[in-house]
C-alpha cells in the first residue's frame, strides 16, 4: 500500500472507479513530465466535464492532484513552475504501481494507459474510456456549483496540513516571545483563580489572549495600499500583475498593482498563501492574517483550526480544554469568543462557515449566527445532504490513521458542538461593533460598518457598578482602566480583571477603540463618519443600602484642531463638568447621593479625519502600568 494518504484513499474505491480515475491522473502527470514548458498541461479547469465526472466524485482523486503539487486558483487547478517535479513523479509512480497490480491478472501484457504515446491530453484520454461513472446519490443538481465547493473544501483541508510541519512550527516559534507569553498567561490565570476560586478558565485561554494581542499589536500589519517604493507616498490598488515564479512558489496566484500617481511607479503586492513566507512579510489582509496566526497557534501548542466563511472572511478557532469548547479568535480584530461579531456587528449575510483542522472538517455556521432560519434561505450553493455526505467522506479519509482514543475525543467534541448549535445565542456587547481592520472606504465597500451604527444607537441598558460583598465590607469601590491592555482592574474586589473597553460601560453611541500600528498608540474615538459620540459608566449603591461619602475621578483625553471632549458627572438633576487632563479630581458635591454617571461626549474636528480629532484614553501600547481612567468611591451607610 502507498505511503501517500491520497493514493491510499484512492485505492479504496472500487476496481472500476480506481482504474478510470488513475488513468486520468497518470495522463495529467505524464503530460507535465513530457511537455514541461507547455502551460496548457499545467492547468486543469474545474468546470471541465472530464474532471467533474471522472475525478471529483472519486475518493482521493483530487487529493492526489494536490499531493502532486497542484494548487487551487479561482477557476483552475494549477501546477506552478516552482512545484517539485520529484514529488509529482513520486505520486505518479505510486498510482502506476497500484494500477499495474490491478491490471496484471486480467491483462498480463497491458501497460498503464497514461504511458501510451498516443495519450496526449486529459480530454482525449477521458473520451477514450468506456467505463461508466456514477455520481454519488446525494450529488446536487448544480454540478458546477458543487464542483467548485468541493475543490474549496479539499484545498483548505490540504492547506491546514502545512501548520503541522515541525520545522515550520519551529520557525514560527523563533518569532514569538513564547516564554514571556507563557509567563503572562500563567500570571493572568493565577489572578483569575485568586479572584474567583470557581474560575473555569485554563492556561490555553489566557495564552490565546496573549497571542492575539501580540500578533495584532507587535507582529502583523494591515495593508490597504502599500506606500510607494520610490517616494513613500500613497498608492492605489489599480489592477492585477502577473505573478513571477517566486510568487507562485509561495502560493501568490494574485499580485496587486499598487500604483503611485506621482511617480507613475507600480509597487507589487503578492497575496501570499504560504504561512512560511508570511512569517517574513508580516503583512496583508484577513487571508494573510488568519493563515499566519493559525500557524502561530499550532507553534504554541494550541489546538487550532482555520475558519473559512463563504462571504469572504477567514479567522481561527482555538480549543479550550478547560471550557470544553472551541473559541472564536479573530487576529485582525484582536477579538476572542465573539462569534456573533460578523452577523450582528458587521451586518454580514452568512451562509457557510466551515472549520478545517488537521483531523476534520466541521460545518460551524450555526455558532456564528443567531438567525438560523434566515441563514437556511441563503444556503443554496449545494444540497445539505450532499454537503454532509462530502464532509463525512473527507473526515473518514483523514482519520484513517488516527488511534481509537483520538477518534473518540473528536466524536465527543463534535457532539458537544452540535448541542451548542441547537440553541442560538443572544449577542453580547462586544459583538455589536462594526469592523475595525481596514480603511473606512474598504469596509464600506464590503458593507461591514453598517452593523456598528445600528448597534451603538439601539444598545440596551449596559453594565452597572454595584458593590460586591468585599466592597460593602470595606466601604470602598475602586476601579481602573488601562487602554494599552484594554482591561479594567477592579482594585477593591481583589484586583478582578475585566477585559475589553466596553464590557463595563452603561451606554455607548458611535464610539470605538482604535489602534495606530504605525505610532503604536491606542485610543477611543468616534466611529468614522459620525459627527458626535458618547459613552458613560454607571455606579449604583442603593441596592447595597449605601451612599456616597466622596468621589475621586481621573480621566485622560486629547484633542486636535477643533475637536472637543466634554466630561461631566450626573447625579440626579445635578451635572458637574470636569477636565480630562489625566489628574485625579475630588467631588464632595456627590456626597449623600446613591448613584451617579460618568459621561464623555466627543465632537468637533476638521475634514475627513474629524472623527479622530477628539480622543479619550490615548496611550502608548508600551504603557502597560499607567491607568487611563480611574474612579475611587468611598461609601457609608445610607
């Protein structure tokens, strides 16, 4: 039996199916070997009737092409000039050897059909075959659509095996400050356990957060358009360029032309699909981000899978053994466990969301939607029965070499997921914002800002600070927010840590957190295109039978041009303004009240970037100890 997993799977077909498919596979291989400089023999059109009827329905057939070195392009499978001919010969010989053995008892003198000098093209070889091909019973009526979908499944399933390469994982680890990350994760876990003895989080949960933060802030950068390689000015993505042999070697079938109007110079931007190359370039859009980040997850020992969304986005999931579930992780957004972000926040019309790992493919669409009936109306590319049948077939092939124990683990996890999918979840506050990564024009063109406007203006009542038992006893509530860490610390409650700027907010309107990668700064500002923004925090001590003795507040804000930030306190009918100069200020006027609001209003500014001219909590990403916002409340009996 062959050592190639794809050829092994191919051999499991009936003798009739194997002989028919192997004949065509050998023809593809031999044409490349005979005519290495002929481009037409290096490309297979996915819509070709021969390919669709004689290879697609056969288990392992398309996988053999991928193992030979073929790669997926938009409408074709392509054998790039940089692909290994030795690998092609190795798979070709494995197929030919099995074919010889099967033909020997019936036709002792016969040679493999692909070795015949008359076999010149796949089409002529296929038309000469008299063997009937029977499509699977569940094959959908739209053959073209199902063919394209199957190739996407197979290509992604093959691609994730790159992340399992030990040498590539070691190369990724050489870029990652893994010791510091592990130390930080252990410290954060300890703090969480100290704050809550029943905390169910594990080390991998905090390691995932550390990795997300590092990847976004320190390692990878987003590309809308590259700066001109001559003058450094702004360019515009105007057209496509032909990929070079080196581009194709690293999986860049597309090369963007970023053209400078001033210099009339083109700056090439190859869209690399090989994570090894991305460790060097460290830039791109969501495809490059998710590709490289998933490799980094595997390099850190986290169980991770690559998530493909048919509406043109990709991200990662990481398995939390402590929580016994898969966690959504989007490196572009530095977002963890916010699966409804795309449907609710970005306004995406999801249809198919599929997870690919080294062990299996899973349809995880239902995790990312709270509108299951609506999604079903859009799942029309393939029949549901066909999709289930195809995924099961891919999983059976991939899991042949797994131990019974590992298969049992995968089955148990899948059952837990299926139970999770049954009941749609309600959106959390962190899932209500629009997309942050990419330019405003790019996000508007994709329709991924609309969700933010809807969410911020219709948000229901949010978080309220009320005293815990410890705070009641100490008659003290003390909370800090650090913008660099994007984390609240409730000092008065054993330094409880609460992630994300909006998790402790009462209201927010047209505001979002912004990262400036070039300047390594972070701040909260209005959403792009909005004229005003507002945010507030609420404190209520009445339920605990307490009232305010004194309040001290520190808030930082910064304005540019004509931008304005207005801070004030509201306690009943009394409103008190204060400055956001970063200094602690005391407010004895609130004494005797049982609740109050801290409110920040953002407005003003000039030109297209006016939204950016009023900022709160502006802070360097390196300032991890300084607070951007602090509230200290001394309490007494009501």
